[in-house]
C-alpha cells in the first residue's frame, strides 16, 4: 500500500493529528537516546487508546507492514531505530492511569504513562513504584516493560520484571492478549517474564499492572569520598559482605565528579578519585546502626570523608547530582555514548582498569557511573560526532568494554537492552543454538517477523561476527 | 558521510551519524548550543505542547532536532516544519528540566527571526501588526479601550460560558477577564520609602501591564515603599522588546531594548524592576541580546522581579490576613525564565491565614505565553483547560499568578467554566494585607 493511502486509513483510526507523514518532520524520529545510528520511519502513528493501538496493528497486519514501537524515545541502545520497519507506533498518547488498588498495592497504567507519574499518583498513600531509571521523569511504562529497565534502587528492590504483575500485549496480528494478572505466581510458563525485556519484538504493550511497594519509613543517604576507584570498589564488596543490603549503592569516578561539580555545585572535592553514594532504607529502628556500619566499612577501606544527608533537601541534592550526571558529563563534550555492561561485583576494580586502558588506547575520555552494588557499569564515552575517526574509535572502545565484561564473567546489558547497539555482541554471550532458540520463541508471537525486526537477536542467516552494523561503521 | 546498508537485509538508508554540517557558513544559529543537546529526552515531559499532543516534533528535543536540520540545510522551513516551531510557547520549562544545560531560549530566539523572514508576506504583515499594536502606547490604549470599558462585565462572562469551547467563547472570556477601567490615578514620578531607606529602584511600568493592570503597578510601588525602597517610576520608558522578540521580530526587539537602555541605562539606581515576568526574563538577557552595548550587562544585572526584591528585603507585619485558601500558579517567565519559585510563596505564606494549597502542574504553562493565545489559539485553549482542571482539583479559592498574561488567561478560563475562583496577582494580595 502506498504511504499516502496507509496514512489516510490510519488517520481514520486515530484522528488527523495522530499521524505524522511529512518527511521533514519525521526526521525527529530518526534516533532515540542512542544517536550513533539513525534512520527515520516513513510514517509515525500515535493511537490514543489501547483499542486504537490494536486497530492500528491489525491494519498493519492486513497489509503485512512491519512496525517499531516507541514510547518517549529515551532508550539508549537504539531499540526504536526503524530497520526494515516503515511504520513507527508511538504510545505517547496512552497516558492514563486506569485504576489504583491501594489495598492490594497495584495499579493499572497505560503504556504511555511516565514512570515518575506512577509514584506521584500514590505517594500520598505512602506507596511507590520501585524501578527508577535515571530518565524516570520522561520514560514511559511501556518502554520500561520493553527494556526491563532498572535504576539505582534495583539493588534492593529488583528491576521492572519484579514489579510487573501483568501486561496487555497487542500481538503483531493485532490480537490482544492479557498475560499474568492481578495475582502473583500463576501456574504455567512465566509469559510476563518473557515479554518484559523483549524490546518490542513480540508486539506492543498497551497496559501494565504494576506492583506498588510501601514507601520506606526512613531513609539514610550518605556519601563516602575515596582517593581511588579501587578503594571504593573494595568498600562496595565489603558492604555487601557485611550482610547489609542498601537500597542503592552507586559509584562515580573522577571525571564524572568533576562534571557534576561543574554543573550542580554539589560540593564534591575536585581531587577525589571516586565517591560512593549509599542509600539505606527501611524501618527507622536500626537504620542508624546500619549507617554506622556502612560508614565504618568505608573508613576501613580508606574513605577520607563521609557525609550524611541531614535532611530531604541535602538528600535531593545528592541524588540530583547522580540522576543528572549523564547530562552533566554531556557538558564536557559535544556528544557522549553511555555503555551498559555487567560484571560480578568483585570484578569492579578490574573492569574499571580495563576501561581506563581502553580509553588510553583509543585516545578517548571515558567517565564511569556505576550501579556498583549490582555490578552494572555505565562508562560514558565522550566524543564529537563531527570527527569521523573519533566516532569509529568510540564504537571500537564500546565493543572492547563489553567484551571485557563478558570475559570477566559478566553480561552485555544491565538495563539498556541490546537494541541495535549490541546485537553484534550477542554471540559473545550466546551460542548459535541459544540464539536459534530465541528466534523460535519470538516466532511464536511474531511468525512473520514484523514486530521491531532486526533487534536483540542477530539474524540467523547472517554471519554475525563480521556483519554487525557498527563494525561496518567502524571500518 | 558514508551510508551503510545493512547486509542482513535491514534498514536501507541507515546512516551512521548525521551528515556533515554544511561547510562553515552559518544559516542562523551557532552549532555549539545545538550540539549541547545529547538527545536524552528528559525535557519532553516538561514541555506543555508535548504533554498535550504526544508528538516529538512538539517537544523541545524534537524542535532542537528540526532547528539543527534547518541549520544544516537538511530541511527547509515548510509549513509543516514551522507549525511545530510556532507551537513552542517559549515557556522554557525545558531549560529547567535539561541536565545538559542546553540554552533552548537562545536556540529558538535565533530561529524565529529567520523563519519570520521566510513566511508568506501576508502572514508576516499580520504578525508585524500584532507586535506593533501591543507595544505602541496609543494604539494599545485604543485597542484595549473597549475591553477595559466592558471588562469584568457579568453579561460577557455569561455569554462566554454559553459559548465555552468555541473561538468566540474564548474571545468573550478574554474580554470579561480584563480588569475594568477604574480611573486609577497615574503613578507619581517618585515614591519615598517608609522608614529607613534601603536603596533606590527604578520601576518600569511596562506596556501591556500598565494599560491593563494599573492597580497592580500601584500595589507594587506601595509595597516597595513599605519595604524601605525609594521608587522612581520610569514613565514613558516604553516596551522592552520582549513581545516583538517572541514574535520573531529581532530587529524591532533590539531597537526597543536599545531605546530603553538609552532612556534608563544612565540612572543611578540599585535595582531595576519590570512589571511583568516576561519583561524581567527578557531584560535579564539584555547583556546577551545587546552584546555590543556594555551598559546592557549592567541593566541585566540590576533587573530583579519585585517579588524577589520584596522577599529579600522583607515586609513588616501585615495589617490584616487573607482568609481564603490560596494556590500559586508559576508563570513560565518567572519560574523557568528566572528560576523564581520560592519567593512568591514565602511572601504569601506570611499573609495567609491558611497554608498554601498545592496546585498540580503549577509550573506548566497556562497557554498565555505573551501573544501565544492570539497566534496559537487552539493549543492555548487546550492548555488553559488543563490549567483550570488543576485549579478545580486544588480546591483553592484564590489562584495567585504573578504575570499579567497569566492573570487574564487563567481568569478567562475560570469565567468560561463558571467556577468560583478568583485569580489575582500576588502583589495585589500582598497589598490587601499590607496597604489597604
């Protein structure tokens, strides 16, 4: 079907302002938070309700048109890059929190509801939605489900999959299926668990039933300053070994600290090698002792200064520095690329050393933000996209860092997903049989391969080692 | 830059990185502020138009993307493209949200005149007429005279309620929201402080604010005197250029700012006080807007919103207290343009009997935005409905809005919906407590 005809039929379903088909405007959809690769869709459609979403997808199914779902477009692995998918389906107008069940602590949100709205809707009742990605003021629940998003507080509370009780999924056929539901541990295979983290390759999530948790009675946030990343990493291992599970345990290295200090004047010493941001929460009784114990561990590992946030304002400033650190680092160079890998917690010093060596080898500046408590690393590579050679080195450095993670017994992604960015690295972690099994599983939901094609699992027909897009770019 | 085609059969036309910028020749904006945008998207949910339409071309990140593509010559200013740039309120909520410090106001400010020059002649003429009408002292009085004569009339309000949701209804509500002419006497040239003098301020009565809200101007001057400020009133200082600036009329805006600088730049005062938040935000950028004039930086540095100055100096104990429940709406040019959030609340807390009532999305634009409600009436009406929903949900009896545009807009919304809420300038509320 010609794009014009398709646009007309889609407008009949979603209203005139729900279709974007002017080429010059479609440009804004050519990338998400991952900007190294770009491709604009031929058409963007924005349904207003879950029912309209399924009507849209049914029409696309009739015409056998592939599509890519998109929420707020804050993803960091290029999961919304339209590859062989002419149509982008945006859930940004599905913005309703449909029901709140305080007594059973659950809430039904449409896919376009912004993560932070969920907590805002229930915080008066001392509840919260635990997954808190740094982009939580903009990213959507649909996107969080697709990427199985994490956040600093996942150390204690778990990631998105631990907080989604059920999803409503529009299959690529347009058929609507409801998986999971209000009660936990339903019999049969865990299909919700399969959908969460599938990066839009199984269909479009339109609604999710979310678990709410009790807001902690008390919170202690403290910041420990270290001379080196090694010392801070040792402290991380020792804190966990002591039996305390902090709500969050974050590390920032020197480059990041300097950027944050420049942007927010949070009061970090310019010569510090690393800081740990530790948050403890729970019943007020005993929290002070835990904070003391953590402080003692930090001091034993050479922390030269420990600051405890005295009130909510000080706590907010510390977290602002952490949550907006990516943007602050962004001020140091025209562009940055945030990597996402995982290593066993005990290997943090090694991976940070490997990253430093990579930076030196490729003449790049790389800062480190780490969800240290669960070994999830976020090296931030600075570059200038106008320098083609530098772009090539950024891509190579990214590869090397991920390969190093895998070599240390870790993984390719903690929370950003595979998208297009890391699809070429999947064989580092999985055998051809593993990948084939994944392809077959996807086919159960999407036999024609029309939902977000060429994402997550490399195409079986291709020799993935040599044919990754980024490697082509680098050559 | 090379285009890579994916050999796994996917994605024709996937380009790795954007195309090279076109040489060194610049169309209308420097690339540095554009490159500061890292495309993270954190601005999107702060943007009123994105929140309403869900389309990324109506978000700050999308607009920056379009501006960059225009600058690089990838696209041209077609109707489709300019529609999304025109829809920007200029509220700068995105600057508050941006972690990378993108100077969005500078970007859109540089883009608007370039687009303005490329509009069809008839459209350009209409926008020029609007700008001149609002800033010309005589034309403005004549234009507003009928509104001032009938302003507040209950008949109008009733008609507006009946036509709620239509363009005619919006216009009637707007007229009904304009305060009626009360024959307020003109401000004296100088007002001496009460008690020990703590400094001298130059008060710019402004253009629209002076015509529509002379009572608020009197309240401002009276409160400042009560706080120990000697106030000189810069009669005839004219428009600061903020309105033409927002309409993309850069030369006009610069000429007006320069004229203002010439008339008041030499004054030996401690503070310069604008009468509207929009003027304040504009004047505080004077050093950047008139980089070639050394006095512009000094003017910018001395510019301070009257509410901020009052909060800083402190007011005496109020003579009486406000009994109603009050919610605070944050005008964009105060909260995002100047980072002022706490001061109006602190001042009001000191005069209100009851605690302030929280207002949902208090920092989201009400749709007034300078001349936006005249140039983009549909989106302005949507945002107004949203604001009034929040006002109703708050249950407040009074909404305090520290900007003339917001006052008329929110008041017109309340009238159209027939809700029993008063919309007042915080300075008028303070005057009630301190002066009457």
